């Protein structure tokens, strides 16, 4: 394992320095080119496959104490600003480690969504980070703080398609605890939206819900003839 930074560093700097010490030497230029090409050359990569990245970071962060909400927000923000897509993934890994379940999300409070997570959702946006942030932050925070449903309703009306996508898919992973009325309401707001990643989000959310409530999804598709072909196809894929 890479040499530890000095103990004089604060929690935020410790996280960032440790992350850089393990990720930078593990990069592979050829793999980085391929990874960047897969993402349409939108972002530079270091060239580290996901299992390797997660293993390196888990070992490096192994003895970190629980952060305060302010420390976690600052560390994820600093990682997000670094060049190399793996650092945005590292920020998501860090959120998953300390926040990523509704039980852990309680200690961060509802304000964490807008003060710490929203800046990440609206910077260096693409499906990879938006979907990751759903799993480790947006979904758990809304589950822990039901008042944030109002924020999801606001996001689904936003001009930013990535916030729309985030709102539509935020209940993925809720299983039978999914608020069906809310899910269908959010999908209906963009049923005719031909933006690819929004239509895919609708199809994904409906297809996932169909595992538990297939008749409700079929009925939604019947009741909304304006639903785009892409969203409809995705929603009914396994029915």
C-alpha cells in the first residue's frame, strides 16, 4: 500500500491525499484512452478499472474515522474538482462509505442534498456520475428525509435534464417501499420527453417497478399514449 500522509493533515486533506497516492500510480495510459473513448471523450481518465479502484480506496481509507457532514461535503467536493474521472468516482465511493444507506443518511440531514450533492450533480455531468450519486446519496437521503420529495418534484421541472433524470430514478433500489404514486407522477411529467437520458430514465424506473407491480406499469403505459417509443419499450421490456 502507498505510504500514508502525515498525521498532521485534517480529515478532508487526508482523504484527498490518500486517494491521489493510491490512484495516480495505478493508472494505465492505454486503458485511460479506451475508458475516455467509451465516455465519448468527455472526460480524461487515469485508467483504473472499477474493482481495482474500489479495492485501492477501501484499503487506503480503512482507518478513517466517521466524518462530520461538513468534512464529507468538503472532501467529495475537492475530489470532484480533480482531473481524472476516477476522482469523481472516488467521491461517489466516499459517499457510499459514509452516507450510502437511509440509516446512515439520517445523520447528515436533508440539507446535505442541496448543499453537498447538488453541486456534484450539476458539475461534470454524465450518466455515470448522475446514476452513481442516485445510489449513494440522492436515494438514501430522500428515503431518510421524506420532506425531500418536494425537492424531487422541483428537480423534475428543472431545465437541466440530469436533474430530471435524477428525480425520476431516485427510488431505484427502494423495492416494495417505492412510492408508486410519486414514481408515476414524476414519469408522467416527462412522458413525451425525447431527450435520450430522460426517456431512458423513465423506462428504467418503470421497468424496475414492474418487478413488483407489472399491472400498474402496463396501465401507466396504456394511460399515456404520448409516452416516447424508447421509454415505452424499456418499461415493457420484461412484461
